[in-house]
């Protein structure tokens, strides 16, 4: 319980710009005291704090199969702007983990379809790397990823070089509008998904991105024959306390920080239309 309520101090080992505009940065961190390190699963979140500025809930971008914990942060408010000012050697507070994570054990033996837009690839990256590091446990893996422009694509080394090198792993990337150097597909993710038309049999589809993208991706998946139970997504709602006490993220009788952020589409349909 201490790790859920009291931050442990961690040193920033490195900072990497993910986008051309520098509005998304990936922080690799290491706890100063080993006792503050916590176990987590793909899809879970942690609270990052900047002393004197506050804290915010961020998806854990790294896989627990890797040595270092990573967070990919989009600059959006006061705390994230303060995080973006930090460099290697600076200290942050981390408490967690929060949420239920992806059901990676239940995915074993199935085909996996990951669909992400923009910074929405960050929480899926944890699950993707987990499954690739346990490649023999899963069927074919297909990754569909899009962003507004080539400069807005995140994790370029992985989507273009690393992930396609794994067996039975297909990575397909689109942008809303390309530049003079872009040679790949153009178009919004939901339309590209319909074009690609992945097969639904024995497949789990996992999606994350801007709310409007998720809305139309869900529609496209249903048109392609996916059932509600086959579709998994995450809810992007404000979470403050992380332990279901403040009520900032409740939907009906559910709390995103405790019962989510990962939900199947069938679970979402049982919730009030508040999200």
C-alpha cells in the first residue's frame, strides 16, 4: 500500500524526443531505492510527480519484461510541461501501479491486432513488447498505427525497424497527410483499418488513441465482424487519487483508476453513457 500512496524517488536516466515538435518525450527512470520498485503489467499506470508542481497519472510505456521503466509523456498541462523541462539526472516521484492492465495471459494462442493513433501507441507499446518478448505464446501480431503527420509518429525505431523483424509480425503505418518524404499510406486510422480488413477469427483487437479515433475504430471493427468481447480499449479520463477515493474518474459504480483503464467493449456497453 505504501507504493500506492507515497511516491518513491527515481532518477531520470535518459530523455528522448519522440516527435518532431518535441511535444512527446520518453523518460527512462531508475528508482533510487530498490525497495520502491514495484511489479506491474502492461496497461497499468503510475503517478509521476514533479516536486513543487504536482503529479499526474501516466501510462507505463515499458514492458515488465524489460529492465528499465519508461514513461512517454505528451506535453498538455502544468505538470507535463514541468516534466518536459527535466533532463537526465533530475529526480521525479513515482507511485503505483494503478489499474487492471491488459489480459495478456488470456491472449495466449490468439491472433493479436493492435490499433493506435498518436500518443495512444504509448500504453499499447507496453503490451506489444511484452507479447514480442514472449513471442511463442501468441499467434500472428498485426500493428496498425497512425498519426497526423510523419513528424507526429512515435517510437519510429520500433515501428519501422524493430517490430517488423519479429516472426509473424506485421506493422502497417499511415498518416493523415504525408510530407515530401513520406512514401507510405495516407488516411485516417479507421478508414485504413477498413482497407486492411484484418480477420476477426480467434483475434483480440486492442485500440488506444484520441476519443474520436477510438469511436470510429470500434465501429469499423464491428463492421469487420469482431464481437464486443474481442475488442479491448482504454479510457482516457482524469484520475487523481489512483485508489478510487476522490471520485474524479467514476462512471456509474466503476472507477477508471481501479476497475480500468482497460475495458472490453462489452464491459463499456454495460456502463452509463458518460464516457
